[in-house]
């Protein structure tokens, strides 16, 4: 049977058809790889790339193959890294090794029983509790806002803190906001997230932010004040400001958001090391739970897909609610 007589979907036809240049299949491979990479967020891909580079560097130093890696190599890598790195970091690095092998068409060595047993032993030895960033609760947020300077940067930071807190936004979601994503309505503000960690397909999520009771802590009025002060009609909402007061065209980085939160905490007399880019989101969930908001309404605003993680914040916010110690008469 000649190549021309084969069914077009036949593997033999793909290999032997003279009308189909090999370069075309190389292009298909690259396209497929790009789609596979796009299935994860940019932040996840960056983390995987860093973790994979760490693993391959270790393998090169010890003159062992990294792709494909033998299970014994991964076991040695874990043992060498266990004292220096957190359990969460090692878990993520195993995921990176697994992902790299799968994309390259190799079986993942992380599924080997020796690797799984080693990781289980590390978890039991070190424990899995991670250091949590302090939650910027409502009271903490008010302290931060009270310490902001009456400057253009202070106006920006006030809007950033209040919108990030009330919409329970991640750092990437804060810096990803464009002016067109912010719709002012009679009741307040509707923020549209074009893409987020839990909306990888980009369907979009809308979050409502009502007007605040006090002008100084109202997220809607604060955002309006920033947009007017910066004369922003389009493009990124939150932007860098240089030391001369010039507003840049590009958007802030997610690292800049974390620095703003830390700087605001320090200005309020708090320990900046305790706060991070996640503090606003954690603070919202904790404060909402303490105020008696339902789990359903909190989850609707935060967009949490994991009840386990959300329950951690709710428990923190209700630790003193119906606490039996208060009934002991001490």
C-alpha cells in the first residue's frame, strides 16, 4: 500500500507522506507545548521553572541525569535538601520534577514508592505547618491607613489597600486591574477580574464593593480619588510613581504590592516582617468571620475553592466566639 492510499489519520501516513514536511510537525509540537504551558498561571510556571533549575543544578553538580531522573536521584536530592528547605518548598519541587518529566514524555520518578516514602518521612520529621503571614484585619488596616502620607503615593496606596482588602484580592489580581475593569455604580464599585488563580480559563469574575460608612476608609471614594489625582482614564490602575512624582505607564509588580503592605505596616508601628502580599486577603476573611458574615458570603467574595483553607481563616476570626474559657469565672 502506498502512502497516498493510507488513511490520513494513520501514523504511517504521517511518517511517510511527502506532502507533509517534518517542519510542520515540529511546529505542531511547539504549539502543543505552548498550550500545555498555558494551562497553568504565569506565576506557577515561573515557580516551576525556578524549582526545575534548582533540581537540574544539583544533578549537574552530582553528575547524575536530571531528565529522565532515576527515583534514586530524587531520593538523594530530597535527603540533601530536607534540612535547608521547608516541606512546602520540597513538595512544590517534586511537582516541578514531575511536570518536566510528563511534558518530555517520560514517566515521573516522583511516583516511585521510595520517593513517596522519603517525602512522607520528611513531612513527619519536620511537620507541615507553614509560617503564615499576619492577617491585616480591619483594625490593622485602619492603623495602616492612618499612617499614610498625604501625597500622591499615599493616595495610591490608600486605594490599593482598601480595594485589595474589600475585594479580597491576590497581589496578581491587584496589579492586573485596568481602569476599564472598575465600574462605579449607584451602590459602589464593581471590579472585574479578567483572570485569576481560580479562573485560569479567563471567563472573568465580578466582585462588588459597597460604599464605606466613613469617607477616610471608603474603598470606592478612595479609588475615585486616586484615579482623579493621577488623571487615569485607561490602562493599569495601580502604577509606579518615581521620586519626582511622575506616574509611570506600566503597572506595579506583585512584589511592589507586598512592599507597600510592609511599608504601611511599619508606618503604623507594626512589625513589617509579619506582613506580606497575602495579608489583605487573609485579613478580609478573618475580619468578615469575626463580624458574623456567613461562610457562603465570605467564600463568594474571596473565591476560595478550598474549604480547608477558608476554614483556617474563619476559625481564626471566631476563636473567642462561644469560647468555654469565658464561662470559667476566672
